[in-house]
C-alpha cells in the first residue's frame, strides 16, 4: 500500500493551504484532499455540475463548472504550469501532465475536505509523482494567484 501525505506552507491566516493523502484501498486509488478556503474560492462559480466519474462513498461528487472566460484563464494556467484543470473526472495523468481538476470539487475546503475514488490502474510511482507535482503546483499557484501582493507606482507629468 502506498501512502503519502502533504502539508503545504501556511496561508495568511496560519492554516495549511492544502493537505493531500493518496493511497490504495481495495485495489482503487483514493484521494483525500483538503485545501484552504482561499483556494476553493478561486474555482467557485455559480454553476455546479455532478461528476459522472469521481465518486465518494458511491455518491457522485459535485464540481464547479467553468464559463468561457474561466476556460480561457484556466487554459493559460494549464499551459504556464503544465497541468490539466479543465478535465474534471479525467485520469490522474494525461500525456505526462497531471490533472489537478480535483481542486474544483465543491466542498474541498470543508472541515473534512473530500475523499474520492479514482478509477484505473495506477502504479505506486505515478501516485508518488502526482503528489510531488501537486505540492509544486499548489505552492506556485498560491504564490501567483492568491498570496497578497501590493504594487505601487508614481506618475510624474512634466510639461515641455
């Protein structure tokens, strides 16, 4: 049984930004994930859909759908960070790139996070790689899109 935990850097409120546990249970790969509310808020939309693939205790999980503007922004993130975010319910890896669309799961920041079963034959090396890439991705995503930033400029107008 492969079992891996991640506790990432803390956010501004002193909470872990994410805890991920990936393990094999009865032949299936299970993801347990909890992220900070600030991360779930990045993916929240008014439209929620039910997954045809990801399940928890037999029930279909809900996820935040994306509108066209969200898809364009997500495509930019996917390209820049070499991941997949749009393929909710897809494989853990596609063309060697990890699928982190699980971050779009409704309730991923709740007190217990979410637990989901991932179908398919997934080896221990792939599980370890997924966890390592998740850690790197989330640290960069947090830095680029969530952490506080302040930019100031001064404009001087000189008449000639």
